[in-house]
C-alpha cells in the first residue's frame, strides 16, 4: 500500500471518489467540445490532465514557495496561475469561442484572489 496508515477500504473509497471527479471534469470538456467551444481534435481526457497538472504544479509552488518567488524573481505565482490557465484555455478553444469569451480570458484583466 502506498499509504501505510490508510486501510485498503479507505483507499478504495478514495479511488471511487477520484474516478467520479475525473469523469465529471472529462464530461464537462466533452460537452464543451460538442458545443464547439473547445477544439474537436483534442481529447477531453488529455485536456483534463493538462489543466490539472498545470494547476496542481502551480498550487504546490504557491503553497510552498510563493514568498521566495516574489522576493527573488519578483514573480506573483497567483497571477501566473491565472495567466497560465487563461493561455491554455485559449489554445484549446475554437476561434469562435475565443472571440465570444475574449474579455473573460484576457490575461490583462485577470485579478488575483483576495
């Protein structure tokens, strides 16, 4: 077992919940592709993994190293999180959807969490 203090039953329950969550996210991407908001040459599963991986990596940096990045490189990791998600979504969107949602995805108008 990966987690020595977690029972097999608890791991199984967590896996079921995780699979349900992934299915929900993948279904959202699939519906967005069907509605011509996202490009149809992209896999909904891959889109979910790409966005989750980017989001997760930045959240770990924000949680553990936010001040250091700000002090040493003058980088606001929260703002980077917003920008990276906007840029990735724009790359995944159809041209029509990019035009329709250009104001919402503008990296210049994104504000950090308070």
